[in-house]
C-alpha cells in the first residue's frame, strides 16, 4: 500500500530475518524458508517441494524423460 510520499508500506515482517513485504501471500511463501514445509508433491515420483514453481520445473524433467524413452 503506497504511503503519502509514494513509498510502499511494508506491513508484514518476518520474525526470523529482516524480510518484509506489503503482501501477506508473499510472507506465507517466504516463511517456508524457515519452517522447512514442503506442501507440493510430484504425482509421479512423490518428491516434495516448498514452492509450486519448483514442482512445476521438476515435472518438466518427467516429461523430458518420457519423450527420451520413446
């Protein structure tokens, strides 16, 4: 949220480090670094990931392996 001087007010601060953000969803994503939580699992090999983007990148390896096996 912009303040009167045009700067973004960072309303959420991490309790474990100096990270801060104006968005709660960014803070939830950041907290995974400290908790070690890995909520995203590959449906093929069941490897777990902290970030959905990491899972998506991993799943590309399965698609590549499948094409290579042909």
